[in-house]
C-alpha cells in the first residue's frame, strides 16, 4: 500500500463510549431510512425510484465530503470486483427490503433482518474459512426458529412479501461478508463511494423512465432526506468502528427493534404483534450468544 493511501486512513482510537454512541446514532439513521422508504412507497412512488433516490443522494453527499480532502484517490481501488459485488449485494438487499415495506410493518422487516449476523456466521465457513463450533451452529438454528416465529408461515399473518425480506437478509449477509474481506485493505471513503455510486449508475436507466414526482411537499422532503439518512448512517457506523471494536458494537444494532416499534406507531399508527416481539427476542438471544462466543474466542 502506498504512503499516500496510508495517510488517508485514520488511526484506530480507544473511545468505547463515543463509539457506542455513534453506532446508536447510525442505527437511528437506518431506522429513518426504512421509515422514509415505507412513507414514500405508500405515497405512490415506485420502489425502484425510492432506492435510486436513497443511493443517488448518498453518493452526492459522499462526493461532497470526501473529494475535497482525498481527491480522485477516494475513487481508486485495487479490488474492483470485490467492491462491485459488495455494492451489488447492498443495493439488491435494499431493493428487496424497500419492496417488502409496502406490504409489511417496519417491525416485521427489521426483526427478520436481525438474523443477518446469524447468516454471516454460516457464510463465514466457506467464504472466510472460519471455524464454527457446534454451539454456534445451534445458536444459528435457534435464530432461524426466531425468524419462523416472526414470519408464521403456518398462520394467517404470513404474507408472501416476507420472502423478499428473506432475500434482503441473505444479500445483506453477503454484503457484510464482503465488507469483512475488504476491511483493512480499502479506505472507508472508497467503499462508500463505490457502493452508492454503482447503485446509482445501475438503477438510473430503470428508475428515471418510471419517475413519479411527489404531489405533497412533505414527500419531496422525505425523498431528499432518505439519501442523507443513508449517507450519515454509514458514516456514523464507520466512525464508530474506528473508535471501538466490532465485538463491542455488534449488540447495539438490537436497539433498532425498539426504534422501529416507535416509528411504526408514531408514523403509521401500528403496533408490533406479540409474535414479532417473541421472535425478535429469540433472534436477539441467539445473536448475543454468537457475539459472546466471538468475544471469548478473541480474548
């Protein structure tokens, strides 16, 4: 790695309290993304248009933040294929998630997505060549039981859009695996610009021809804010990981269940069902167990 590249990589710091606070802020922004997406889709905007707006604004914000400091070096990568697949997995997950939000409460989509760390544990075996013991395999199985409790494929609460959420879950897990593969060998600015830029370029030919202008001023505002939520959410998460270890930050994501429940009630007037809460607790329990095993292994 060249000296000029090394200069753009900020050093790690040991500020756990601030790191946790920044991660919590990132989770707040991520909840705002889902809430904004559901709002816009229910307002009649095509899901692909909403996804495009989310990434296009994110890309513009990233350009404004990174180019003045790093110049064109921020766009250069030695791992173009890994960056491409990472970006593809992320915006594919976003498409599936945003589409499902038209039919499902935020609490349901959020809770199902909580199983992403569980899927990452499975993918880490063939992709990252990590060894996974029998107890973590059992925790993975318990996590999937929690997903089934939320989905209730045996009951009337089941909706086919939940399969979109499963797709979003699988793609998000692959995105996290690719992020692990690139960690330490790519700059944060490069990863953000590639993920948002490739998504914008790929979706523009599809989203622009079907573009529907909002009819309400509030919808215009939300359409612009959704990309800013995405940009600042990922920037906050990246900053958090520079201040504290990932093993410490991982459980912070579970506050999103409560944030999603609050947003669902305050914005859309819906409460989470008992099955969503029970399934969420099962998934969170399995995720915390996997997190604890990771910390024990690293100690």
